[in-house]
C-alpha cells in the first residue's frame, strides 16, 4: 500500500505502485505511473505521460514530464520514461519528447541526476549515468551507459556521448564523443581516455593498453582519419573495447569530437 501525505495532490487516473511514498505537497498528473517502492520526498511535480521505475527516489522541487521546450511541439501525448533505482536530486527537470522524433524521452536504470540538471526532449540516457550539478542536455541527445558528466557541462542538440565517456565539468560538447573518451574545454576537445572509469568497471591494464594504442593510431597516425580508422579496424577490430569505438564512429552521421595532445599528468597512465 502506498503512503501518501494528505497535502499531496494526485489526479484521478494516476497509478501509484505498491509501497510507494508520496511526500508533502507533491503534484502528480492523471497520466503518470509511479513504480513500486518509489519515494517522492516533497514538492515534486510529475506531469504528462510519465512512467517512473521501481525504487527511484525523487527529491524536492524536481519537475518531471512537463512539455518539451521546443517551438515545434504541437501538444501531442508524448512521453517520459525513467528507469528503476534512479536518484533524482533537487531541482532536476526532464521534459517529454516531441512528435518529430521518437516521441519519448528516456532515462535508464540506476542513473544519478544531481541538483539542477536538465534533460531536454527526445534524449535517450543509458544506464548507470551520472550527472553532477547543473549538467544540461539539449534535445535529441543520446548518452551511452556509464557516462559521467562533471558540474555545469552542457551538450548541444543531437550529439551522441559514447559508453563510459567522461565529460569534464564546465565543458561545452558540440560533437559526438567516442566511447571511453575524456573531453574537456569550453568547446570540448578529446584529450584522452577515461581510464579511471575503465578501471572502476574492471578493465585490465592490458585492455587499456590495447585501447590506447588504437586511440593513438586512429587520431594521430599517418593518412586521413578514414584511412586510419580502416587500418585500426583491420588490425584491432576484434578487440571488444576497440570494436565499440569503431562501431560508434561508423554509426555516426554528425561531426566527431577530435583528439588533441595534452601535457601528461599521469592520470591515465
């Protein structure tokens, strides 16, 4: 049985899961589904055709499922789907999709969205993604599993961020970021690999060494980028990590964040 504070307002038609907790002054719209054992602490606004997965915790003043901030939105019943076991902190905003894309904004399982972060319409955020405070995504962005964003990072519309990538705080990302990439800067550049994240997920020193060799050959070898990519694919395409990077690049149709040299700090040794 759900525990609902008497000051909360739940519109007829909303579905509240078993053992969910709806705290003071929450407002839940008629097309909302709150999963089992979710906790909405207080002053949470959930609107639109929104589904929140089991055991997700939502902190005060988060606003989920409001209409997209898009001049092309025509008022259709587009959706927001948030996965299980997420932690959504104070002031987070996530909009529904638009009719001109898939019609749904998605957030995967076990995501941690810190204070003031924003996910715009039609984004697709993978599992185990972390946003530090005030991270913002433009519309139609795709984020791979285990990606991590430092505070106040911003991603422009239609950009793809690969699995396991790290976006350093205060970076502005304007082009696709390869899996396991590390990007930094006001107009973000690819400055290396997210070795810390790879280690935390169990990659061995040999795994990282092979990927670094492929990275060096791909971005800093002789010939055109396409020639270098084909050569790395022929030589190292069977390696699981390298194949993910190659597949990501080949699947893209928009600009790619390119690598630059940086002074060694020992961070990804």
